[in-house]
């Protein structure tokens, strides 16, 4: 798993490539904890190159979403491949997260 | 020096005097700065010597030999030769004394190093070791102060020790460390720059400490009288090497300790997990049931449970708490207890109400620790041939009706602990003779094979289609075997739990 972080228009963007699971979750969890603890933080997680997520990874995303919402922020997901989206569907997490087809759509949603 | 030589070699000088006296001299003496140091015979002070020869070290006159009663060039030449011999003896004596002094210092240092090595055996932290080495280095090199820096692997915090406190600004010491770790060379500074002079530094020696093949620490010494010479640098390097070995030993010990503790924790987690699972399979009229859970080495939070109460519908649950290890085992216990107690003690439990109440119990705690639990709860009234169920984010759940194709049953709500008021709904399916329900955990579908591919849900669906005619236990065994085969001997990453329920004749 590789992660890349950057900011654009005060939106913190995290790109995760490869397997996002219990063995690789720690740096993502650390970054999300720092980023989503700021009041009103706007965070976008781009999963375009993510090949797999397990339940530990999902828990990390859920925890970040809850923290972000408590701090009046927004956390969006985008660019899921079919197998990853299937996991979100099966666990009904697609109903909890705002999921966009790609990064541009998600960035536009932040503007609205 | 001349006096010391005369004292230690008195009999040889006396023999030399005797030789001169036997040649016809009336007196023989050694003088320094015009004053007699020794003379023969004792009554003659050689105030008017007939011959004199200086004892020279280079251009410096260390003393002179005087004789009386003889004259001539031959005697003068002999006297000069004796003076040169005494000068050479003096030089040898001086070198011997220096070598002896060096040897004593070297022995002292070896002894100090030995004492340091011995004392460090009792030290169990890196900080204690660096503190001891720094104190000894300051003492042995007679420096005014010093520091030791250690940069462990993340997430541990870097360590800086100063003796005395504040001997140098922290930022400056870390800058020195960066230079040292990049170049892997020592830094010597015997002349103060304007920057170091402002900090009161006249001389500085900074030595890298190699740990596990790379620079992870350093030792700095400040202000040694006369600067840092070659033996001092050599000694500091020896101390740094010693510190590196001891720190490596300590890190290894700490890692072994940590691993042992983790193994003990995992074993406890495994025992907690297995002890809480039902010890026997329930016998329910109209159903054939098999269940099994195989914990991974790094135990997860899987469980299954059966609630069989007289004159109440049979309830079963399968769940998976996110996370690994002891924390997952504890949270699994909480989840299982919540579902079990609701199923057992609610007046008219249904899967929906059991899930809703359990979620209310668990939501706050789960949110605080950042986990959730997927769960499937099923309820079967004997003779009904129908299963009522609620699925809180759990997958994979596969249903294969008689004469139909295996389908994946999606969840109708999110997992426990995600939303404070999740919309759980009772669903129902037929469970007549031949209908098969397989409730597994993601340890099956997520099992990793070659090239990091996962076993996936499609393979499970295909297997259930092909194996639906088997008894639940056999079907479960084949699924375990297939997943193991797919893993090609890889270690199981997550728990694998399965409950197979098949409709049967009453």
C-alpha cells in the first residue's frame, strides 16, 4: 500500500493505492486522526488505485467519518473500483459515506 | 631529570668516576647550572676543573661533567663521549617515563571501559546506557560537558541527554546529529567559530554511534583542556562502539520482551475467543446445523452463538468485530453478550429488535474506541420452515434454495456501532428441506492467494452451488479445504468462522 497526501483549495486529499488492510492501515489512521481532528476539516479519500479493503480499513474510515462529523467537517470518498464498491455495498457502508465516481465530482461537491 | 637519573643509576656514575680517578684524575663530578649534583671524592668540589663537557639535549644544556688533574685532547674527547652517553641515557629515561605514563593512562582507560561494560549489564533502557556512557566519557576525557542523542525508529520519540543540562542548545545538538548521521563521520572542532564561541564552546568532539548497521545515535563532548588529541578521539570512538553494542543488546531484549508479551496476549485472546463459543451444536427439529471458527494467529473478533430456550424460537448469531488481538477478543465478548442477553431475556425477541437494542448498548463504546461489528441474527420457529433474520453489515451470507442458484444476501443495515439509530429490518427466507444457508465471515472471502488475489465471494457462491447436497459439516469442511488450498500454505490473516444451516425433514 502506498499513500499520497496533498491539499487543494483547503481540501485535504488522501490517495491510497494497493491493498488497504490491517497490515497497512496504520499510516492512514494516523493521517486521518490528525486531519479530521481540525474543526470544519474537508477531507477527500481517493480510492481509485485501491485494490482491496478489509474490515479494519473500513473501521478506520468509519472512525474518521464520525470524528469529522463531530467536528462539523466533511469526509468524502471517490473513485472506487468495483470490488471495493461491492464491499461497501455488502456492508451497507455505501449509505453512510458520500461516495463520488471520481475526484472532480467530489471536489465540486465540496464547493456546493 | 638529571637528578632522577643520578639517583636511579648512582652506582654506574660512581663506577665512571672511579674509572676517571684511576686514569689520573683527582676529582670527577656532575654539575647543573653551576651547582654540584654529585662528585668524587667527597672532599673535592671541583671548583677549578681542568676539563669540562656539557650534557646536551639538542641545544639545551642539561648539565656538565667536570674533572680535575688531567689535561689534553684525548681526555677532553673521552669526557665529551661520556657526556654524550649520559645525554642519551637521559633521553631514554625520559622516553621510558612517557611510555610508562601512557601505559598507566591506557590501563586506567581499559579498566574504566571494563567497569562501564560490567555496569551496563544491569541497565535496561537506552536512556540509562547513554547516560552512563556519556558520564564516563566526560570523566575519562576530562571534558567540561557533553551530550548523547538517540533517534529510534518511529513512532518512538527521539532522546537527547545533556550533562550538565543545557550544555548546548537542543537545536544545535540535533543539527550536529543530522550532520553526523548523514556523513557517518566524527566531527572535531578545536577552534571556536563565532557561532560556537557564543555558546561557550572552545573545542568539540562528536562521534557517531552505529546501531544495527547505521547511525542511530551520537556522543558529543565539549571543551577539553588542550583540545581533543588522537588518543582522546580513539577513546571516544571506543566508548561510542561500546555504547552501540549495548544499545543493540537492549533493543533486542526489548523486542523479545515485546514479542513474548504479544504472544501471551494472543494466546489469551485465542482462549477467550474459543471458550466463549458454544461447546455443542444445537438439535433443532427441521434443521441440520454445523458451526466452526478457526482463529488466525493474530486473533480477530469472530464469534457465533446459539440461543436455545424452551418454548421459544431458536436464535443464532454470527458476528465479526473489527480489529485484532486482545482488544478484538474483548469487544467480541461485549457484542456476543449484548446479542445473547437480548435474545435470551427480551419477552418477544426478533432479529430486528435484538439488533436495535444491541446497537444502542454498544454504539457509544464502539464509537469511543473506533470499531464496529458486523452481525447476522437469525430466528427459526420449529415447524415454520422460515428463517427470520436481520443482517447488520455482515458478509458473506449465501442462500441456496432447493432447485435454485446460490445468492448473496446483502445487509439491510450498517454494522453495529456505526449509526446511533440504524434501520434494522426483519427479513425472511424459506428454510424447507434442502434449502441451505451459509453465514461465514470475511476470513473466507478475504483469504489471500497467489499474486495477492483474494478468494472472493464468487468462488464461495460457486462452491455452495456445487456442494449444496452435502451435509452441513461436510460442506463446511470442503469450504475450509478449498480456502486453505487457495491460500497455498499462507498464514491465515483473519479468523474464519462459518455456520451452515440446512432445512431438513422433521
